[in-house]
């Protein structure tokens, strides 16, 4: 019998590319954080801060959206599907993908890595809904680095794991970064100094990633 063909070598990650996925957008506003704040606006604001800081540090940043309306790949004002977002991220072969979310409950930053069980190496055919499994160990290392940087900056932190689409379809180290208010006032989530402190901590951690 002829020997089985070797499994394809994993495509190397581009160490200088970071993907930011500001959740929601357009007709999908995400959660209602307060009377005047919706999630899609917070995630985009944080993404812009991160993009500026990462670009200044020599990274190329790929954003799944950089405006309120996600105009492609789906037309007529509909937002990008979760599969669209994963496709954009996977196409970039990024060193890390951060899925940005926001919540009115709790304080500080909530980090989530995938709940998938880690697999040993990338399978020859990557199943779409569990593609992240091969990257779970690296994603958890990235989570530890971000957590340490945020804690050093005095930002409240919750680190956990969750099954969040499209994270489980990503073929690179990936985390959900969910921003919560700075204090008791829910609208403190919009505080520019607070958002900048969070963004600086994350950008600094990625520089050493």
C-alpha cells in the first residue's frame, strides 16, 4: 500500500498582524449597556484605540469593520455574519485575533478563551466549528499575558473560557476581550482615559507576544 500523504504543514502566522473584531455593528447593536450606550459603539471605540496603539508599535491591524455599518460581504445594511468575520480573520494568518465585546455588568475586562478541548496539532482537514481546538494552548498563553498586563495596570479582571462564535472557527490564537464599566456608573465604560488604559495594557502585552 502506498504511504499516506503527509499532513499539510500549518501556514505560518504573520507575527506582525493582529485582527480586531469589534462585535456587532449596523442594524445589530448588541447589548443595551445604558440608556445612551449600546455595545456596538463601545466595541468600535475600543478597536480604534487599539488600532492606533498597535500601528504605532509596528503591527498591521486588520479590522472586520471600521464603521458602524458593516457594508460587506453582505449588502443592504446587514452586518457581517459570524462566518464572514472568521473568514476575514483566518485569511490574515494573524499572530492574534481579539473579538471585542462590551457589557454593562461587572467591572474591568473579561477575557475568554475557547472552551474547546485542545488537540495535538492541526488536522489535515480543519472542521469549521472546532478549528480553534489546535490553537487553544496558544490562546490560553495569550490570555495569561493579557491578564498579567491588565492586572499590572490596576484594571479589574475576570478570565474564563466560553464557547463564543466565531472564536471556535478561528485558526490563530484568539480571545474574547469584553469591556465592562470602570466603576459603579455604567456609562464609565465610555470614559476615554479608562478605555485608553485598557488599550495600552493590551497593546503592550501583544508587543511581547
